[in-house]
C-alpha cells in the first residue's frame, strides 16, 4: 500500500497519506470487509501451491532456496466448501499493521481474514480452460488483486497469482513460516534485480505447472514483469500492464527491454489519474517499438491503487484518500477494469486454450 507519484520506476510504490484522515474511534470493532462478487456464470474454486525452485538460490536472503506461494483460481462446480480467506493469517497481520499506520487507525480494526468468493478445493469444471498469470505490484501481495482474479475465473479462466517472496511485505508458507520483505535500499541496480527475479519466478511457475500458452497481467511492477517476461518467453501470448512504469529510472531514461524493444504480441496498457502514455516516457518508448497490437484504457478520475482491491476496501473503512484511489466511483472503476480485461483476453487468448484445469488439483501442496 505504497506509492510515489508519476510512477518513477519499478520500486516507486510509496504513498504518503494525508496527515488528517477519517479514522474510527479506538474502541470500534473491525469493519466487516468484502469484495465485489464476480459476475461470470461459474462458481470459483481456489487452491494454494507451495513451489520450491531447487535450482535457484534466493536473491534477497543468502543461503536460502527460492520458494514461492501461488494461488490458483478456477471455474468450479457449485460447492459447500469453505470460502477462502482474503489473506493467510501471517500476511493479514503484517499488512494490517502497515496499512493501519498509513491510515491512522488501530491495526486490530483491519481484518484482512474476511471471506472471498472463492471456495477452497471446490471441484473444478472439466475441459480446456485458458490460463492467465497475475503478478502484484511492488511490495504487495498476490491477494491484492483478488477482485480481478475472481472475475476472470468466474468467466472460465484459470488464474495463477504469484507472490514474489522477500519483496512482498509478507508471504506465508504452509508450515506457518512468514517471510517478510528483505529488499536492500532502493536503487537502479536493485530495481533491475527485482524485475529479473520476478521474471525468473514467472518462468519457473510456467515450467512447474507445464503451461505452454497463457496470458498475463499485473499491477504496477507486476505489469512491468508481464512485459519483461514476454520479451524472452513466447509462452505468454498476450499481456496487460495495469498502471506500471516500464522504467528503472524515468529521469535517466533507463527503461526495460519491453520498452526498448517492444513485442510482436498484443499488450494492453491501463492507466489512471495523471499517469498515461502521454506522461510516461517509458510507455512512449514502448509504443514506438511495439510491433503487435497495443491500446490504452485510462481511468482519468482513478489513481494508481484503483487497480487493486483497495479501490473497494478503503471506502468501506470510511477512509479513502483521493491521492490513493482517486475520486472515481468504485463500482464503475471495477466494472470498467473487468470489462476491458475480459474483452482483451477473450480476443487474444480464449480461442487458443490450454488444458490447465488439472493445475489446481495435481500441484496442490
């Protein structure tokens, strides 16, 4: 839940919230948070995967093998299985503590263990299903994009959401271990290593799950990750960047390969507020070099975190600074994003499906 204005670079996710914010009294009970229900024809199932890359040492913590947590959401049969909580206990606690400081409210009033619309281990629908990967913004959790993930799953997609360990504020493993953020101070070189690590994470997930033709989208650094992975991995046939710079440094014009080289496959840009291709030099460079289809959808009265679940969660707290999620009506924001992403992947991915329904079942830890 951090950002710096103008999407200066991949690590620019910091937001200093106004000093005076609306906060409930200290004695108030936690607000009962919820996410918008998906509108597709299918129920949604979910399972978490613990993936270990034994060929790779973790780049942020010496002597540790790289481990990832992934959530797979998929179209499911109606089920009485329990609903998946929004976040694992250790992640919910860490994120609540950080958000509480920024929002000026006690951490015990933020309960990120509320139920989502996904049923844990619900029976999957059979047949071929198109697969879409999701990468979150810098320091954020894979959970922060649940609204869009559930929507795509309800429309028939298998959605694989990746946490980038030690970059995210917290990642919880099945044995209860919680890996907290361990990034060095921000720099251009650290930014390059962040994206390189994310690309390696993404390709490892593709390898492990046996995926050969997928789409990918992500918020902020996650959108940058989608583009950078597409440069070197043709298994991703369509990508979308939700308000993410493609630069390690805008001022020095140090851009990623996706901006410098472009792609020969379709790539959607989505922006908000004062950020757009008109203001982002890295996006301008990308558009000059792009050989495949590209287009931009902009939410002029939205903001950077309109493309996360904070768009609908913050208003429920009575605490929704415009610098964070803009002044856009949350329902309109969500509807616009859902419609645009659905149309994009329907046109560029759905006609060429991968049989990945088994992913949610056979790789569960």
